[in-house]
C-alpha cells in the first residue's frame, strides 16, 4: 500500500509543476508500478518549448494539466519557477527518470518502446535489455496517423507493460498518453522526446557537464541544425516569463 506523501505543486502560467527531486520521482513511479490493481498514470517532463508550443494547442495544455506527475526537465523551467513563484524546483529530466527506473527495477520491469523512426525502437530495446536487464513488453515506431492511434493503444494494453516510453515529439506524445490512458492502462506512461534515439545510440546525450549544470539545451540547440529554428522559442519563453512577472508584480 502506498502512503501518500505530502507534496508541493506550483502553477507556472496555467500549468502545474511538481516540486520533486529525481529520487522522489523514482520512488513515486516505483509505487505506481507495484500497486495492485494496476492503474494508469501519466508523467510529463516540462520544458520551455512545451509552454511556448502549447499556447495554441488546448489538448496539449489539458494533457499537462491532468498529468499525475509533472517535473522540471531542465534549467529553463527551474529559472522560470524562481522568477514567478520564488521557489527552488529540483530537476527531474526525462532521460534520468527513464534510466533511473530501468536501473532500479531491472528484470522486474516490462517496458514498451513507442516512438522514433521505424527500426530505431528495436535497437533501443535491445540495448536497454542488455544494459539494464529489463524485459521488452513491446515495440512500435512513432510514425502513424491519428486513425491508427487506437490500434497502437490496444497493442500497448495487450503488452501488459509497466512502463510506456512515448517518444513521438512534444505535444503528440503527451496528448496520446492522455487520450488513451484508460485503454492502455499502463502504471507509468511518460512522454520522453528523444530518449529512444539516445538509447539506440542514434543521438548523443549531451555531455555530462552540461547535464550537471542543467544547460544541455545549449548543446542541443547549438549542435543540431534541425534545432536551430527552435532558439527563437526559447527567446519567446524568456519574454513570456518576464511579461508574466511584470503582470503579477502589479
Ligand atoms: N517522432 C515520432 N513521430 C513523429 C515525430 C517525431 O516518433 O511523428 C520521434 C522522433 O523520431 C524522435 C522523437 O520523436 O525520436 C523526438 O522528435 P523531435 O526531437 O523532433 O521532437 P521534440 O520532442 O523536440 O518536439
């Protein structure tokens, strides 16, 4: 039985943000995985791009508002929480959560890998099974259209996974997890961006020093051409936070 721990939840713009460390996050997700009967939970790792991108995507906003746990993925959110709520929020990044769960639960964990280009999730699953000893509950790429969502959700349900890694890009992964949560009924469903690519060895994890300092986005934006067009979004985020701070100070 899980003893509920008191926890602090902030509001950042119109989104919740849980004040939880990585360890507390892993404890809580571990409880959800072991609880009987199994019940579905969604996890969101919030980053500045989500906040900017979701302004004109009500279903993305809703998926974040109703998430069971929403953590600060990086330093941008930590900074914004400091500016707007005067609170020091610990970081619990998506990759660290996934790696932490696999490390803690190993062979007891059945993982479904959903996302990335065809063939990539297979390699990610093989590597994760080799490195952490986890069981592979299922695999599916992330390039399918909405009419196929139900088929994929039912595949996930049938797999009996404990952990669903949904890596299909910001917004799509969170709304998919939320919309199909009851059907999939996986104890922990987490939207985790490029994690399947990293596990497959297709994308480099940012170097340890940037991760320690919480500035891995500098690395990602700087090195990945595809991400250059995203830098304006980060600037927009800074402007949004400044405007909000001014507004609430009045
Ligand atoms: N992805 C996917 N389906 C899509 C779009 C993206 O599976 O329709 C995968 C993509 O292959 C990558 C991951 O989602 O493995 C993250 O993609 P990207 O970095 O473009 O998205 P972001 O999370 O930065 O929005």
